[in-house]
């Protein structure tokens, strides 16, 4: 199919006049029957790569998608365009599922979305063999790979399903696959010779920044400063590592902005509460959401102006996917990563927990065999040889569940599956692969730590990691453009006055440590600590020992972290990095340059708490004042008539509430801006607006023209 025909179909069905980078090439290969893997950044339009072929091919396209909320959003969006689409999932009643399957088998649905768990049903797979889809599309395909960052066992079964169903065409899509993971995806699907398209990982509208924090009070202050800067012109997503931290930081932001402006989301909430929180944010009512990474897949709110990571992510794949939720309208957006000394150690513990050694698995299995069919709770095994805690038992049970060796009841008790062999060696566990996967997880964490601490370009580091060679100039990060960095409302400032000798003393201490010690030991040396960690080391004999005693241990640690952020020091090494001077740090130490740092000047231990709390209170007040003024015009709605834009936004919100869908499903912000700038007065003018098409006209066109006539009057003659 030639390019002009594809463009005509694109405009007819979706209202766009041109493809994003890489889309046309993927679509052409799919239409030509080539098995295809598309690796495209978040927001680059992966879904169009199977939606448009589905409309051009006829028949039914089956889409495998990991989240029910994501399925629903896509189906709602397609139906709003007048396209027959369905989803089949566990949240539907048996009758709803039966009706959807019936429409699929009769060929009435052009696209059908299913979760990978659906293929556990032999009956469903048999139906597909009777009427194979014209296109089998696998979204979030990195979930297939056991070496990926989000492996899901049900995805691993897709290769077997495809070999049985034999669809006419196959497309796998992902935003986060390294070269090794891409090859693993193709092997798992049985299409090693598939065509691979990599559209590029660079997000030129995102400013990337990372800041080291001395405490949670520090993180709170930086978070509130960032929100004060960015949520007036859009929305902000804040990611925390645990449910407890989500609730803690959610309380801080709620106190600053008010309950109506903030949504809190984590997997421990009831289903209804989670759905309401997501809807509250997606409908534009909440300006900020504080969430675990369970929130976000499929989130398509266009005006996300900022993403904050309150803790170090476990890997670059997750980080890249999460920052990709900012700036999906193509406008400038900022991404701030806050991290501290304990973040990596928490991840190391969790990785160890999820990859138990063979000896521990063997000990738990022997205990389960002894308990027989009665089963037991995890706590009842604690204290047996080699089993020290409930978490150790739970880690083993997760491994055993993957090979169906045990059964779990509703109370959380588990027992050996009666059909499982007694001999551990016969369970089919690959201990070598389990160990290798754990080491791969640790290496991904080390790469994430290096990203947070790097003094090099952050965009280039990401592109290198994902195997994308197409990098020329940094579009914006705190390492290449330090003058643009905010550090959460804390711009860099020259170090002068009484602060300058403190910085030089710290730099001299790092220099004399000669790259042999970590940041905590050097901080303890500068503070003059007599800790066990320093005993027997040369640090106790250095002339800089106790040089910054007045700052205390925490103050010295905070100062060293600020020196690292300011590219005056860096951390070398892997799991246990050592602090050394950079060239810029040496120049400052020798008086050839003036240092620039973010954050307040160092203070003595006795005077430190009050200024920090005062800073936090000021930021709280500033963020509250910013929100009290109401949102300034969203950058993506630069319409010539702001009054009309506001009216159209309200009209869109009412239509969204009627249909129980997010507002962007009705019209995107860009489309609204175009409508407010050049209001259409006829069907042909409506169809000329980017992002609109015949389906939108049938659903909303006449009503929208009536609204515009009421707002601006009849067209001039």
C-alpha cells in the first residue's frame, strides 16, 4: 500500500495528516505480512501501528494488553471515533464476556483487547484456531522476556499460542527493550527473523535532572518546590517506591494544595478507591498524583508538565517508561529524580528476596513435603534449619508458584501440589537461570545508580543503554545545561563568603582521601567522628580530620552530596562507590574557578533543623499560594481566545462525564486549541481540524458546532 493511501486512511479514521517518526514503516511491514517488532518511545504512537492496519485489513485484530484500565481507555477512544472495538477481561460479567466473544467470532469487532491470562483458557485458544485473527498484536512486549524489567509468566506463553493459532500477521510493540531483550522477545515468539524497527529513544522535550537528598525533609522541600513551578500550567506525577511512602508524601502534598487537587494511588487500595483516584487525575480535577509505579501504564493525560521520582527506580527501563508520561503533547516538561544513600540498598534487599538461593528453596521444599496435604503458613516454617524469616519463605513460594509446585488458599496458607514430585530436582526449576536473572537485576540497578550519579549527559546515557546510536546534541539535562536545572525550586548559585572555605575544606578532604573511601566515611572524617567504620583507616590521621566538625555528620554528608550534584566530586566504582574529585572540583580547590551549588548554605549541627523546616514551610506556603491563584493557561492550549478555550474545555468535560471516559478520549488538548483558534462552522471545516475525522464528526460534530455558534455567533458573510 503506497504512502498516499496510508495518509488518506490516517486522516479519514484518526484525523491526522502525517505519521510520527517510524509509524509508517512499521504499518507498511505489518500490512505486507512481515512479522514485526516495533520499539518506539512512550508517546510515539505505538497503538496506531496496529489500530490503522486493523481498519485497513478487515477481519479482527487481537491485541494482547497487560492492564484492564489500559484496554478500557483504548476501547473507549476507538468507539469515540466510531470504530467497533471490544475488550474481554475478568472485570466483566460472564454474559458480557460471552457477548464480546460472540462479536469477535462473527467478525463484528475490528479490534479485540485481551489480557495474557485469557490464554490459560484452552477453550478460548481453540476458538482462535477456528477463526484466526488477521493481526495478532502484542503490546508491552518486553513483558515476554525473562531478562526484561517487567517479566510476566503469562506473556511467556504467547509463543506457544501463536504457533497454534497461526495468525496471518504478527506485531510486537514496546517502549523499553534493550538489544538483548529484543532478541529474547523474538525468540520467545518464534519469529527470530522478524523485521525490527527502532524509532529512537530520544525525548527532546524532556529536561532530565537528578538530585541527591540528605533526608526525607530535603525530598519534601524539593518536591514542593517542583510542584509549585510546574502544576500551575499542567499536572505532575510523583512516584514513590512503597505504599507507605506514597501515603506519607501524599499527605505532605495534600496539606500544601488541598484534598481536591491531589490523588493518591497504590496497589494496596481497594479497587474502587484506585479507580476513583485515577479518574480524579485523568479528568483534570487533580493537579498532582502521588503513586507507586502501579500507576501510569496507558496514562495519556497530555498536560503532564512534570514527573518526580521520590526514590531511585530499580532500573533504567522503568525510569524511562515513567518519565515518558510527561510532555506527551510535545511541549517542554521536566523530570526530577530525587535519591538518597539508602535507596539502592533497599532495591538490593528486594532483589535478593526475589531470587532465593538453592539451599533456601531446598529447605522450604523439604518442610512442605513433611507437612503433606495439610499445608502451613509461612510463619510456621520460621526457625527451621536455614529459614530465618517469613519473607524468606514467601520468596521461595513465589518461585515454586511459577512452576505450579504448590497451591495457596484464600488465607495465604500453602501446600505442595499433590501432583508435584517429591524430589526437588524433578520440579523443573532452572537454578542457573534464577541466579543469572538475579545478577541481571543487580546489574540493571547498578546502571540506574550510575545514571543518578553521572556527570555526563543523561540523554546520551539513556540512548547508549537502549542501543540507540542516533544522538547528536543534548536537548536538555542538568549536566549539559546546569543553568536550567531547578533541583526542585533550588537553582544553582555561586559559592561566596563564609561558605567558600567550607566547600574548599570538603574538597581538600576528598582529595586527601585519595579515592579510597566512600562518601559516608569521608563525611565522618570531616565531621571528626570516632566511629567504628573509621577505626584502623588512614582517615583518622589526615589533616582534614574534624575540619568541618561544626557541621556534624549529617551536615558533612549533605555537603558532599551537593558537591557531587554540582560536578565537583563524583562517585567511582560499582556496588560500593568511592568519592573522588572531578576536574572542576580540582579547579575550585586550587582557586581557578568559583563553585556553584544548589540548596541552602551549610549550617552548623545546632542550627540546621530550623532553617530546613523554615525552607519547607516557605515552599509549602509558596505552592499553596500558586494553586490558590488557579491554573494559568495550559501551555498546550495557546488559543487566541482563552474564553472560548475555557468554554470548550468545560464542554469536553461534560461529554466525558456523560460517557464515563477521560476528557482526552473526547478531544486532545491540541485539538481543543485548534478549535478555539479557528472555530469550524461546517462539517468540512470540522474535518480539517487535526485529530478529527468522520467518527468524531458523527459522535460530536453537530453538537460542537451548535456550542460554537452559541459562543461566537454565526459565521460572518
